[in-house]
């Protein structure tokens, strides 16, 4: 029974990881920018959701809107005002990564100063668990998180395969030169990539804020997982990042069962190491030619 | 007052060793490691154990610490250097996180969360070195030797190979360089020397625990390298000094809420990293504002 | 064959190409490419290409954009593994070996986008090409080092870069960068040079100097294969031409034959 419980929890957490990882993978795949501040986007979305709901007393639909807007705005602002200037000058992997990392530190500490460093969560009846079968406690939040993730992925798939911009984004990750010949500008598409990638963290951020709770380091944790998932899933594959995110969520929870909670983060990285050694291209990735 | 200054200087030298050795791989080889604190920690814990159970002799404890760090770095380098740079960052991050868990759980080696206490004073050829000014002298000598080693290497063919790899791996390959071996050597060297800092730290504090060896520390050292200036000798030293002095400097700005000093510090160097990358990627000391990367 | 001999008796053969006179078919084959193919997840970039590069002459690889010329180079130098086929260098198979091993075996290349060691000086760029070993220092001590520096000076003179010895590669002008790319390859002991559009965008003076340098090297025994788009250069420098289109080798032979073929011209100029 404990196994099923952990599995259920793992699927919920995994769904959140899958979405966030897909967001990071989308950005990195299309723009080749190592957006380490993706975790900061998650943290901002989560905290502003919490603040809008409890601090401002808004209705949850407005809170969701606030959260989503803040995530998208943050992502786009970073693209415009931080990554673009850097790429104009020199744009090496190093410079982009360091700037991204720096912003992540700034955001994490600002959030801590403004909202406090303790754990916070949004009180909601949805997180009350019900004993579905003896030993298995599920809350509506569990189910909602998973359904929401599925819906988001369906929408993402539709967007990437059916819309012009979506196809442009996919082209960008394969062949930036080609994009220009179709009349699209890589700069514009890059903004869309950041907007969409950042939007993808929002459901996860909201469910975390409502469920397990958040603290300023949550962005950091999520970032590490997204990174691990993107690599394990295969760079360039959204499907891979999502599957890997799910796998990591489940593995984390099962690890808690067998090894104790302190090893759960370590498990993620053990998985990452395993893949780097034996299958660097990940689940679905393309070959890594330097 | 002198005690305070001496203390600060010792810590600056320890961190200067860390930043100089990290710069060796980041600035000259283009290998981004977020795991430097791991080797700092391995150096510290190993030296402490040797000192407590075998002998506190510097020339025994330190080489053993270096060997331990070198072997561990192979664990990171061998798998992760065969593939693209982004993988190394991720792998180093992974190692750092794993290491913190290991440091916290492996009680026989690290004393778990409680850490290792009662590390005896270090001895040089049998002479105990415990007076602050003696310790400072010892640290400065170590720092100088390490700087000389790194500077020499950078000016030889090995240094040129590193820079070639940093600037264009494919061209370096096409010129006959076995880049995997070269990169691995540089990581092993950098980690072994970082362990010296760890040993010094352990002897100085007489007590170490996992808190000094977490991701925060790796990030702090990285900030020192970046802000001071990559691929220069002076840069990491300046960065170490600046960032170690910053907490004290900030306390002088009395209008800042004291409880937030830690956060503000981090915000300052986070913003410094961002602004530098936009306007002066080479760091403060760089000769060309465009950066020597 | 007899037609050629007659022409040789009647008029002195002009000196295009490397200055090589005679039939290129007679030259020794140093690099054998046999039935090389490359498939990138569905896209057949190279199909069944077999080509021989011969000693002491300049072979030019031509073809429209996207024909696969650079991919071919990448497979020879080990940067990309082939899907099928083999490459033999001086009799030994080098296919899918590590690029650094192939480089040490004597095959050197330049890149279309140069890939200079941007943050190193011109001197360092050239010096490092002479130091392939991964040891922490080079054997031979000071005397060998002095010899290497001498060699650097000579190369700098020949490529007109003496003034820029201590300039960083990224601060060089366009033509200077092209020459540095050539200088780097001159510093190695390689017997085969694969040059990817080495003279594109050069002004007439520079390009004459460039061709001159190439001819000197070929006289010393270097085998050169150039990817080139500029017909002027192709006409001027080739002893032999290989025509690649959509991954297939359409023709391989003397410049006269290839350049006068209307079908190939049509493909080259885009009228299919």
C-alpha cells in the first residue's frame, strides 16, 4: 500500500516536474540559452500566486492570471534585457550561464526577504486527502495536477504542430538559418520560446504552492530537476524531458520509501550520472556531436 | 583588532586558493564546475581524519587530502568530460548535491551533520603551527606556491592546449590534441589543489562540518572568479578579497536591516554577475572589456 | 591520352593549378575514400562517394551549396562517423577514428568558419599547432622551443603576419584571419591538407598571395584538397576537380573535362 501511495505522490510530483522540465527544454532547445533562471520563474509564479490569493485576497482565477502573467513577463524580460545584450556582444555559453545563475540568486534572495524564508502554502480544501482505498490517501489536488499536466501537454503538442509560430519554434531548434528564409525572425521566436517555456511552469508552481508548500529555495530545487530531466530525456526532446520529469518524480518518492528522505535529491543525480555515463543522448535525444 | 584582521587574511588566502584553482578550469579551459566545494570538503575531511588518527604532520595530511580529491575528481571527469560542456555543468551540480548528502550521512568519515571536532593543530616537521600569524604565513606560502604552479602551467604548451580547447574544441581536436585527457588532467589538478585549501581550513578552524561545503560555497567561489576576472592571475585574488570583505563592509551600511545582510550579500554578487556578463564579461581585472572569456 | 600529348608538344602548357604538369591519374593515391555514405536521421547527406586524393596535386571539391562537401571533410577527419564506407590514409583505414588521432596521422584541415583560437595571440595559435602532445610540457627543453619559435617566425613571414605576432586572433582583420588559418595548418607536419573555402572573400592581392603559398606547399610535397565555390579560384588552382551534388559524386577528373561539361554547369548554376 505504501508503494501505491508513493507512486501516486510520485506521479503528481512527476507531472509538475514534467511540465517545468518541458519548459526548460523548449527554451534550451529553441534558443540554445542555458536558462538557469527557469527555477526563478517557477519561484516567482508560485510566490505571486500565494500572495495574490492570501495577501491580496483575490479570487483564485485572478491569482492564476497574476501568476501566469508574472512568469511570462519575467521570462520575456530576461530574454529582452539580459540574454539579448549578452548575445549581441559575445554570447558564449559561459556568459549566458553565469548571468542566468546570477539572476537566480538575486530572485531567490529577494523572495526570501520580501516573503520570508519559511515554508508557506495556500490553505485549500482541495488538498485534503481522502482515503480512497485502505492505505491510499489521495486528494483532489493529486488528480487535478495530473489532469492539468495532461491538458497542458496536449495543448503544447497542438501548438507546436499546428500553429505557425509553433512550427517556427521547432524549426528554430533544428536549423536557425532556415527560419530566416521563412520570414520569421529568430529574435521574435526566441521571445515566444521564453514566453511559452515560462508559462509551462505556472501549473506546477500553483500546485506546489497549494500542495506541498514553497520556500525560496524551491526554484533552485525545481531547476536542478528540470536540468536533470532535460538531459536524461535527451536534449532537444520535449517528450523526453517530460517523461524524464515523471520518472524522476516517481523515483524521488520511491527513494524516500527505501532510503529515507535525505537521499531523494541524491537519487535524481544518481540517475543523471547513470545516463551521462551510459547514454548521454538520453531517452530520445539526438547524437551529441561537438 | 589584529586578531580580526589576521583571521580575515587567513580566510581570504584559503578562498583565494579556491578561486585560483577554479579559475584554472573555468577561465583557461572553459570547463564550468559547480562542484568545487566538494573538493574543498574532501580536502578538509581527509586532512582532519589523517591528523586525528595518524599524524598532524602537514606533509602527510595534505598530500593524502590531495590524493583523495584527485581520485574523486576522476569520478566526475571521466564520464562527464567525454560529452558536451552543458553535461559537465549538470554533472558537477549533481556531484555537488550528492556530495552534500554523503557528507551529511557518512558519519564515520565526516561526523555527519555534527561535523568533525577537535582537529589537532597542524605540524610542520614536528613543529606545531597554531599561532595566527604563523598560520597566516603558512597559508600565504601555500597560496603563493599554488599561484606559481598555475601560472607556470598556463604559460606552457599545456596552458595553450587548454585555451585552445576553450576557444574551439573542434579545432583543437583537428590539431591533434587529445582533449579528453587534457581536460581530465586539468580537472584533477584543480581539484587536488583545492583540497589544500580544505586542509588549511580544517586545521585553522579545528572544526568543520558540511555547511561550509555546500552549493552556496561553490557558487561563492565561482562568483569570486567571475567578478575578479577569468583567465587572469590577479582576478581570482581580487575576487576572493572583495567577496570576503563584503559581509563586513555591508555591516557598515547601517541603514541596511542587519537580519537581511546575508541575503543582501547574495543579491549584490548575483547582480554583479549579471551586470558584468552584460558589460564586462572578463571581470574587473580583464584587459579587454570584451572579456578573455 | 594521345590528344594531350600532342597539345603538350605544340604549345607550352599554361600554369594553372599547382604548377603540376603531367597526368594527375599517374600520381600516387594517398587518401582513398570508398563508398562513403552518411545518413542523418532520414536525410541522406552523402551517397556512395568514392574518391581518391593523390599526392603532390591540388584537388578541388566543387558543387552547389548543401552538396555535402563539408560533411565529406568531417567524415575524413573523424568529426562525424559515416553510416557506411571506408577511408584509407596511406593504406591504413582511418574511418571512425578519433579526430585527434587522424590529425596526428598527418591529415590537417581548416574550417569554413575558421575556428581560430580567438583569445590567443597569433603566435600562440601557431605554436599550439606544433604541440599536439597532452603532456604538461613539451620534450626537448629550451633548444626545441627555440626551433619552434623560429618556425613560427618563418611562417609569419610567409603569410605576412609578422606585425601581428602578438595580436589576439579576435582582433585581426578578415584577410589576416584567413591567413592565420592557413598559417596554423602550415605549422603542422601534415601531408594532407583539407581546406574548406580557404580564400573566400579575400581581396585580389591577398588571394594571389594565398594561391602562391599553396603552390609552394604543394611543390614541397603536400597534398591539398580544397572546397571552393569561386570559379575563378577553381579554374586557377585545380589540378583535378571532383564535382559533388546532393551527396553524390557526379564527376572526378581533369579541370578541362569537368569545366567544359554543360550538364555539370547547369547543376552548378542552379538550372536543373
